[in-house]
C-alpha cells in the first residue's frame, strides 16, 4: 500500500506548493527556475491546459532541482500520463475508489483531495493520511482544519483553494498542516510579461512563511475538539 511521506518530508523546506497553470509550454522551464531560485522547489502543474504534460516533461528534463508534480488528476489515464511525462507526485481535487487505486499504482507520492470529515475518515481507513484539503477557504478554512486535528490527528493536509499570502501563515500554524498550495506568487500580469524576476521575489517571500506560521501558532491558536 503506497503512502505519501516522501512528499510531505520535503514540506519543511517548501511550506508553499505553487499551483501552476501553464498555457505555453515554453514558459515552463524559466518559470520553474524562478520558483526554485525563490526557495519553492515543489511545483504542481495542473492538468487543465493542452500544454500541461509538455510543461511537466520540460521541467522534469531541464530543471533537476525542481520536484515537479501534476495536479487536477481526475482519472487513471491522467495519472499514468503525468507519471510518463516525469511527474514526481500527483494531486487530485477529490478521490473515488477507482482514482485511489490508480494513484496507488502510479508509483509516486500522491495527495488525494478531501473537503469533509467523512472523506478524511474514509481515506485514513485506507491507510492514506496525507491529503489535500480543497477547496480550502470555501470548505471551512483554518477553523475547519483545526476542528479535525482532535478526532483525526493522524491526518495531515495541504490546504489549497483560495489560500493567500495573508491567510497562509494561519494554516501553517496548525499542527495538522504540512504545507499549503497557492497561486499568489504567480500573478497573471507577471506571467503575461514573463517577469521571472518578480516571480522569484514573490516565491522567496512565500518560502519564508513557515517561520511566520510558527509565530502565529505560538500566539494562541486554540486546538479543535
């Protein structure tokens, strides 16, 4: 039974996983290099565009410092194609029994998506304890995850969906959060202008949020019941 400790083991060094939508595969390598230079080596390329697999392939081949993965994995075919392209981890927005089987068979770490306590419990029963919490803000945000820490302490999360530079520290302060996923270090105008220096600067700020989250936690976050 495949579990995912290999992915979260890297989280202390990368508290934020950039969630990247690539429209032009030619942008993938310079974008990945900017993120790595800024201290964010875990990069999730979402399978939402025709260029996505070519982007994964290019980053895997040309940016060895990056740990490139594929997000928005919703089928067995998508999981297999992403791994063939060089994805080193897989992320799904939700999880069915069939998809869980495909993720396990992929041979790489994976984060299945959950948004309710029942979904978390079902995956914990299957031996999967490292999960994506999505859509984080819409599904209850920090208070919801805090409330899960008591009854389901073995589950750890990467909240994604609506997480911002302002809200990330509060998530990272929770004992059951390993990292967060976000897009704020990838502003559309910077991507359109191919301003990789700005992306690197924003990534560097995001990479420093682990310390900020720890400080926020020390300030009196209350555990859930």
